[in-house]
C-alpha cells in the first residue's frame, strides 16, 4: 500500500504543477477551467519571448523641392511666430515609413553673401530641425541653388547638416566624399542614395581638394552609379534636371535610363517646379519631377502643389506598391493636405 501511495504522489505532483501553470497558478489568481482565458493569454505573453518578424522591404517616401526662404520665411515670421514646424503640422506621411527623402533647394546658413542672382536662397538654420521633426531622413544637396550665398554658406550647410544628424547626398567636402553613396540600413536592407545636378552650377562641382556637388556631366557618371550599386541592395539616384514648368525631355530620359542601366533601382527628379510623369523602365520607377513640396511660387495651382510618392523596395531590388499623393500648400505656404492621387488629378 505504501508503495502504491508513493507512486500515486510521484504521478500526481507533476500533473498538479503542469495544471497550475496552465491555469495561472495556485491560489487567488487561479483560473477556472471554463473561465475567461484573457489572463492566461497575458501570462503566456509575459513568459514567452516576443517574436518580431522583420519586414523584407523598406517603405520609402519621396518629395520634391523644399525652399523655405523668401516669402515662406516671411510667412513663418508673420503668421507662425518664427516656428517652421507650423508649416508641416498637417503632415504625417513621413513618420509612417522607413526612409523619407526630398531636395533641399539652397543653403541652410547664416553666413556668406549673395553671389548675384535675383533668385538666390539662404534658409534659416531652424529649417533643418523642422524637416527632421516632420520625419525627413535624408536630403539631396546637389542642385542649382547650393552656391547662392557663396562657398562659405555651402560649407556651413554641410557642417550644420552633419551636426544636426541630417543625412545628405550629392555633396561633400571633396570629390571623393561627394561621389560616395549615403547608406541607410533598415529592416536588414541597405539602401544607398546618390544625387547629381544637371543644371549647375558648374563652378560648384566638387574636386579632389575643394567642396562641391556631383554634376551629371561628370565623366565618371556611370562608374559612380555602378560602384554604388555594389554596396547596397537598393540604390536611389536623384537628379536635379529638366526644364522649368515643362514636361520631361529627352535629356532627362537619357540620364534616367542610363542610371537604371548602371544599377539604379529608383530614379527621382526635381527642378521643373511642376510634377511630371512617372515611367516604369525595366521594372524600375523613374519619377521625372515631383515638383514643389515647399516653395513660394503662388502664381499657379501647379506650382503650389506637387507629388509625394511612397513605395516598397525589397532586398532583391524589386519595387512594388507605388502610391502617388498630391501635396497642397495654402496661402500661408503651409502644407494644407497630402492626399492620395485620383486618376484624373495632376495629369
């Protein structure tokens, strides 16, 4: 009888232990067999490690030219107490993705002098933080306005972007730095960014021992793209190209196609101040111009709105789920709305 009793205990105790774990433990917190299982689920969630499934793609959002000087600056000072964040208070799309990109149309500095053009821009240094607060991760700094306030403002802008942690591409302290792709790793996918200007200024072209930007007419143009493509899974090439207020032209096509033939997965353009079409070339998107994202060209509806494009890029370089949005500025140059594009809009 004693032996039978011992065997009974040996079997019973482990069973009770297992039952206790499954039911939430002995005592006042124990769950009845037929009761609510919410506490059980909560218990198991706290005991078992959380399994995080990392996406096999990155979501990238692209916007066009951002110029926050001239009338935009005046509006911010007059209507928003100098707070540039107010320009973007209705914007959330850049916070719901993995990487956000736009073109920074001019220096962000308080040094330098106007080199002579009546269309010269120099933005308040507060602009950098406002763009970051909006969710912008990286900017192109290869465009025709980077030298508007002399080389000193250009160099100061690079210094400020670095110190604020804002990534940039297409520019550098020398040629080797400017041609090096800017890399961002998200979701175990390395995405690279290159930027070229096809509209100058030629005198701001980076050299071996002087700061500047990448020019699309560079004799090493294809080599720069090919070499960058070997360093990443997704390569984005940005161009400042085309004619203002017009449809895309043959020069833009040639540069964009060559970029993709050389290894680019995505081509994005700016400069015309109006949105142009999107072409799919060899399975890769070419956004010829996203138009104005933030500008003070109030003289037409087309220049007070632009395209914002969001897409998924995979480790294989495949691009999918391309979505187009229309961004609109109001009379204060504030982004009033960003809504998904209807088929007959902005054509």
